[in-house]
C-alpha cells in the first residue's frame, strides 16, 4: 500500500515537496518513507521545479532479521541542458565503475550495451563471497579466538529470490536462510561452536576462584515474520544444546551444570519511524533438565527464564559517506542465571565496547551507544564510538553500577586485493582487570555471482 502528501506552490502550482510512504512491499524492502524536496529553476523564461534533496528510510528484511537503511541525496549547482553533456555522459558510461538507476521497481544496475552506452539489466542482488582470516582477543575468553574460512552473503540464493548467509570460520560457525512466501517470510538459522570456552564467574566485580566452567553451545531455529502496516512482527522458535565440562581451575566441590537441551521462543516487533527504528523483543526459555550446580551445588536451579528487550536506533548521514549512529537499549529479566542473563560478551546478544565477556550477569541493563563512521581518505574508513551502560546484576550486588568503554576501528585496503578490518576497545568503567579487546580480520573477495 502506497500513500503520500504533495505540497504545491500557490503562485506557480509547482510541486514543492512530496512525502511518500509504502508498506507491505513484495521485495526485500518491507516498508519505506521518502521525502523529496523540489527547488525552482529558470529555463527559457519558465519556472521548473526539480528535485533538490531526497531523504528516505527503508525497513529491510535480511537473513531472517531486519535492518534499516537511511538514504540521502542532495543535488547542488544543477544546470539544465549544459554544453558538453553528451560527451561527459559517454565518458562516464565508458568507465568501469558500477552504475545504478533508481526506478519504481527498485534499484537496477546499468550495464554496458556494447555500443558505448548503458542499459538496465543484470542482477541487482549479487552473491558476495569472501575468504576470511582473523583473530578476536577478549580478556573474558580463555584464548584468542581464531577465524579462518569462508563467508557468503547471497541475496538470490538458488536463483529463487531466497537469502542465504554463511560464516564457516572454524571455531565458531553461523548460517541463516530466508525466503518470502506471499506476505510471510520464512527463516532458518544455525550456530555451531566447535571448541568450548571457559566461563568465569564474577561477583561484585571480583573473580570467584574455583567456579570456572567450560561451555559449548549449538543452536538451531526457525522463524516466520510478516508486516502489519509499518510494523514487522516475527516469531522465532529454537533449540540450544548446552554442554559443560570441568575447567582446570575449578574447585573439587564445584558441581558442573547439567548438559541439556533448551527450547527458546522469541517474539519481536520492529518499526522504522523516519531515521529512528524501534524494536521490542520478548524471550522465554525452557531447559530439559537442570539440577542444582555450582560450589557444593549451591546454585538454585532455574530451568525456566524470561527476558525482554527494548531497542531504539537513530542514524543520520551528516555528510556524504559519514554516518552518525545513536542507540539506546534496555533489558529486563526474570529467573535469570549465569547462562541466560543478557551478559555483555563477544558472541552474545549484548556488546559494549571495551567490556570483556561475562564480567557481569545483568538482571536489568541499560546501554547508550554513540558512534561516527566516516572516510579518512578515498580508501580508508574509520569509526569511533563510546558506550555507557548501567547494570543491576542477578546477585543484587551491582545496583545502577556503570559499565562503559570506547573503541576505534579502521578499514583499509590490504595486499593482493584484500580488505583489512581492525578495531580496539578500551574499558572505562568495568569490573575486573581493565584490558583492551582487539579484533583483526582480513577479507579476500571472490568472484561475484
């Protein structure tokens, strides 16, 4: 469904501004809102109103999830019918750069026609494949986590308009698939962890000796999503497999948790409101078996848990290729424990720059984030950000205690056609030792399909 509002100049009856929105769209873009502002230009004694600025916000479905895209186009120094236009356009057509055209049916590529021109054609949604190698260092993990393998993002999987994502990187592996079926979107996801990580217990900012345990998690899930007006609603049902083993530093009196299957149900509603996206999520988990565990079996078993999350994201293009990102996130839960709390971690659902994995186990958590990414040169892109959080932990020791950190990242071209991405995070307020987090990845694009 499309609707819009047109603003007309009273003197010339020219179109001054057009505000258009669309919902329940058939493609990857589920809903969109675009505002086009026109400016008057004189042509042969007549007044012509032409687009001067276009601002658009899209809510897209991607690999079973959703993402928002903010687009801005500003036209300055517009000249009508300039001298030498045909030659300049022919020169642009002859270059090897990728060219796109925005049409009523979406973005389509302009491909060479073999005669010095360009025509609409080809597939706009190419499959991207990368060889990936790298390492992530997190003081909360037993060892630096190596990555090495293949990354795939395919927006036209099997040539049927399906989406497929794969990260086969060794220690941790992730895959997702999604497809449109009428107004519904079906999805599958899987996560495989090949080696266990040691999980250390902190209370009141102090490491608890003898309570470390090795954890290994696998997960599989299926989901369905649809749009109700401008709101995307999704239901995901999944199964986690938790396996635990003794850590070398564990006390002899430490009773390890039970190996178990865990069912998880998640309901999410998300809407794009201009440059702002609002998301509300509720989750519940049920463990197949969960006996008393911990030092002398003193941890009360909580086989069932619930938690909720509210996320508000705002993004703005300050100038070409520069993006400001602001978000606020709040978590709350009931009957949470060491393995269900929304703990900030490298592979969890909550990330705070510079904060090591599993330093706190929140029952209530609020986080504010701000970052700016921009080009530092034609080939180098940088990002700087600051995160601040306030936590109340499941033990009741931390009440509105701060968590904060800052980080900086760079993306630069590497040798042999590679792309190098590196980032470092510094803890500002954190329990436990203050050590930085580090990530370094090298990506080698393969041929597009």
